C-alpha cells in the first residue's frame, strides 16, 4: 500500500486514455500519431515507475504498451501528478491514524533537529504540548546530552530496549532508528516506554529482600540449631540427592571422601557434615594438601617439639591432627599429599596415635576424617602416585558433588543469593538484572563452578555503580574486554598479523594464553597479584594456566 506505484497501478486506476489508440500508427518499429511524423515516447506496462517519470522530462504525454508491444493508451503528466497527490494524502492519513492510535511516546525529528512528530504519549510522558514543540528544535526543550535521538541522527546509531533516565524521577525504555533516504540520514525516530513504576517497584522489592536477608542473619544468631545444609543453595535433583546422602553420613562417624571438580563446594559440604554431626564447639581443622611444601608437611600435620629443628618455635607447636581432637580433620586436595606422608597418615588413621616431630611421647587422638579431591584417585593409584591402602581407608563413604554445568537450574537461585549477599555487604542496591544477562550466565559452562559464579556475581555488583547489571560486565561476555583488560592493551589481530583462522575454541584459547602471559609479565610472575589484576581468584588462575600449558 505504501510502495511506489507502478505503471500497472495507473492503468488499474483508469488513468490511461484508451481513446488515443485509434490515432497511433507504427512506422519503422516506432510509434507515431497519425497527424505527426515525430515518434512519441513509449513505456511498457511492466516498466518501473521511475521510467515514467523520466519520460515526462522530454514530453508531457507518453504511450503505454502491453507485454506484447501493443499500445494500450496514453498517460499525461497532469494525470500522474494528480495520482501521486492522492497517494501522498492517503499515506499521510494512515500515518496520522497510526500516530494517534499508539499509546507510546514517539518522537520524529528532521536533519535540522526540528520536531516533526510528537504523540499524545510524548505529551503525557514529558509534559510538553504538541503545539509548543512541533517545528521547533528539540534542544529547546531538553538538554543535548540527555537526548539519545541525537546520537541516532548524527551517528546512525540504532538503539533497542535501552534503559535511559532523562529526568531524576523518570525511567524509560528506548528504541531508536535513523531515517535513511538515498543513503543519507534525513531524520531520526525514537519511541519511549515509561518503566518508572517497574523500576521503583523493583527497587522496593530489592530493598525488602535485602532487609529480609538481614533479618534472617539476625534470627540465625539466636537459633539453637540451624540446618547446616541450608547454606548449600540449589534445588536441582542432582544436588538434592547429594545433600540427602551427606545427611545420612551425619548419623555416624565414618570417614568420608568428597569428590568433585574444583570450586563445586567440597569444603562447604565438609563443614555441613561436621556441624550436623559434631558438638557445637567441636573443632573443624582444614588443611590443603596441595598448598604445603613437602618439607613442611610433617610438621604441619603432626606438630613439633621445641628445638626440633632450626627456626622452629621455641615453645613447640601443635599439629593439625592434634588440633582436630574431638572434631573433624578436613584433608582438602588429598590427591596432592606426598607419598611418604600417605604412609604416616595411614598409620594415624589405623592406630589413632602419633608422635610430634622431634618428640618421644606418643599422643593419642580421636577425630573424624573428611577428605576431598578433584583428581581421579584410581588413575593415581595405577600410576603409583597414591597408596591403594590409604584410598580404601578414606573411601568408606564417597560423595560426588555434581559440577555446576550439570545442574544449571541452580544458577538462578545461587546468583540471587550471592547478589543479595554482596549488594548488602557493599551497600549497593541492584534494581535491574536483565533476563539477557541471566540467559548468558545460564549458557556459560562455569569451569570454576560455584566459586567462579560467586566471583562473577561479586564482579557484577562492583561494576554496577548505577544499580544496573549489564552484559558487558560479565568476564566471559564478548564485549567485556574493555572492562577487564584495558590496562594490558591487548592488540586485535589484523589481516597483516595472521591470515590463518583456527576453530573458535582454539582462537579463544590462543587469545586467552596471550592475555595470561602478558598479565604474568606485568605482575612480574606474582600469581596472586596477577589474579587480582585480572579480577579472578588465584585458584581460577592456576586452573587456566594448567589447562593452557603455562607454567
């Protein structure tokens, strides 16, 4: 209906004078009027309308022929002009009806920034009357820096569902597009939907959630006994089965082996089992077997007598086993324990007796052992890196915690739990968390599991200074490089640099490898400093260095 008319449209509107066909003759392949020797211009019924307009540059009447080349009649410039005028008026009537029908705020400006359309919705939203603003520069009514439509007009920038705050008391959702004619921008159109009520309601809801969270923490202080497993967030079937199995273990004092990838929450489960099965003041002693040098492992585990070795505390020191008496000893990353220590630990587990380093007195102890690892202990046993007898001593009851990618339905609950926690801790209310960001988090594989999710949510809260969580704040978002790595000035690959294109996975790994290498150089090899600069934990850095083969 709004397309440019065709020659066929003119015929259907009975604008062609068919009576003239009696006076048309054909000579030498050209059409003439009987009373004239000069040929007349001819246009086919199938020609585009532009051809007709071009013909009227040379004469005011042209002959129309059909597909077989037979004359149908004539068209005059005045007939076509009248037809175009009527078409324009119809188009204008449709346009005005559409504008009057919509409830949204719609604004149209021309290339001089003058307002050409201002709907009733715009009047209500901005309290500016049509009669006041139509035909005048939009900058007479609004600050230039607050007008997104000018970015569209001057830079051709299209906007879709963009949140904007034109006034302190007004929040709108913007869609904006430039108007093109002959490949030139001649204006811009913007539509704005008032979402102030939704934003205010969401902020109130968030504040109430924060207050509820605070009250829950206060109430927890006065409860005699809180279910320790309530701190483990997630309602997926896999996680709930794991929790139920862990609860059954709490009724006995058996040794437990917790299996799972790095970051799934093995220590959280260990603490929950301890708190659910031990007395309130019973000690929970944790030791990371992968973080202690081999030379210090024995003294850390068993303690030492005074003067046992050079540099030792003159008063002596209790070991982790002695400190765990009457409680739980949590051996994290048990797969990293040196072989010689495995033998000594096995003896303690069997006899419940040990000697301090440099000591002569045998010490009796009683404690529960919970071990955890992210490694394949069966494979380590086959390779001679883990003792088979110790494995069977530890593996009385094994609990496997599923990785986050196998229970994506838990991401939503954990995200909001961490969001409440960090926003309350940093006193930074979050009033907008878009579904697009959540969808991207649900699609991500989370190699660092719950620990990585927690760090990412903390990062989102840190960057959301205006209370709005945006997709570019995600470290795995394609647009997030500017936020995380500007100080490393990573150059983009150009065609002159490399013409070879690998798979997307390999390309991303190569890029990540270069980023990590440069970050390590800037941090002078200090991995803790490097992790802080990259906004990740040291464990995540170690995992990525290991995966990419970087020492």
